[in-house]
C-alpha cells in the first residue's frame, strides 16, 4: 500500500531554509533544485518501503539518510509524515528525534 506524504510545518520550514542557504551560498538555485529532486525520490521510495529507514527510539519514527541530510518521518497506516529534514552538520539537540 502506498501512503500519502504529509509535511509538518517544521519540515517545510527546514527544507525552505536549506534551499535558501544553498541559493545564497552558490548564487544559483541549481543545487537546491537537484537536492529537492533527491528528496522527492527518497520520499517516493519511503512510501513504497516505509521501513527502509533506520528505527529511532520513538515509536513509528524512522530516519532515512540522504547525503548530508536526514529525512525524519513517522509511519501511520495511511501516511508518511515528514517530521524534519535535518542537516547532519547541525547539533542533534535541535533535531526532531531528540
């Protein structure tokens, strides 16, 4: 069964911040567009195989590694809820899996 992807406000904000940073850093949106496609592809894979990510200490919450980022998501019967798009280079104390 393919589940629907739901983005939390936090995850949407983090994704936007990541893209804004790379757009300013590179003075181009090329990398951000490429990264966005990788995120979409990873989420499609997660929808088909929801248990592909590494389990966390929180029930039904898993982590999928994507380059320097973690896609932190929760599995329900009908949805994949994206809790966070986390840059691995940040402090874990700020993360959604703390």
